[in-house]
């Protein structure tokens, strides 16, 4: 399979709690990105971390990258019901032309 | 600036037919990538075009093909449709520069149902 793995596959939390999603990828990468998808619509870019970075923050999002383990994690702090969506990690290969997506984590935030 | 536009949004075909999907990228973006999304397989990379050239291709049979025009608009075609081709087909555009981050901007998708 082209894809990386994500876990958990699904996550259900209460509003205000933090949500952590993990992703593993298979090849050498240029960067790793996280995207969000609402109800089978198009994906929206959230945050990008380059292969020489270890941690990145953007608002309530924090992403980490461990290239030695080929893994990344996305933390959403103080989650809201509006964060309910599917979240995908995506790795851009070092050739630069192919972005491969993980299987996704479905997040449900209960109000 | 206008987003990525995909047409048609929904379509129903029968087995054996063919289908053509269209994607208009964001103005100035020269790279267009196509993905197939199904509940069982997730997002699978189909191909990527830049300046009318296919630069990369996923692991799909030859029934899946694409092209890009000089204005960067892209089409993908699936011939001899099978039930398993039912999926959401997503197009994404980017500036496509090899030195860039290649952040993808997605269209809303074309949902294909094969009966």
C-alpha cells in the first residue's frame, strides 16, 4: 500500500479535552503535513513541518516529527465540537512530486 | 482568489461505461494531483501533472488516465468502469515547485457511483 498508518482510527472525546493523533510514514520525506476533512468533502491544509524540524505550533495545533522513527503526531488542545472531522497526515517524498496520505483518524468531539 | 473547481460534483454510471472528470486549479498553480478516496482504502494517489507532463503515477490500472492542458486545467478518465471504481475523486493543486512545500489545495471532489 502507498499509505502510511494512522492511529487511532477513531477517537471520541469531550469538548475541552485534548486530542492526539499519530501517523507513521514509509519513505524519506521533504515535509509532513496534516489535513482535515469534513464529511467527505475536500481536504483543508492545517499545518506543515519540514524534515529538519521537530516541533511546530499553530494556534491550538501542535505537531511533532521524528524522522528516525518515521512518525509524527498532531495534538489539538482544548477541542471544540467544530473540530469533529477526519484528520490525515500526508508525506511529501523527497522527489517532491508525490504526496501520500495516511488512512486518517476520525475525531468526534462531544459537546 | 477562486478555489479548485471540480466538475461534475456527482455522477452515476453503469459498469463498462467511461467517465471524464475535470479539475480547474487555483490561478497560478501549475501542478494538479488526483486522488481516489474510498471508505476501505482511504486516499490513494492516482497521478500528478505539472506543465502538461505527468511527473508521478500511483498504482492504478491503465483504465485510469489523465492529462493536463496548457492552462493547467486537468482531466482524468476512467474507462470500462467497475463497481469498485465508485469513490470520491479529489483533485488538488499546488505551485508544484520542487523546492517548495507543495501544500495542496483541494477541490470539493467528484462523487462517482457505478451501478
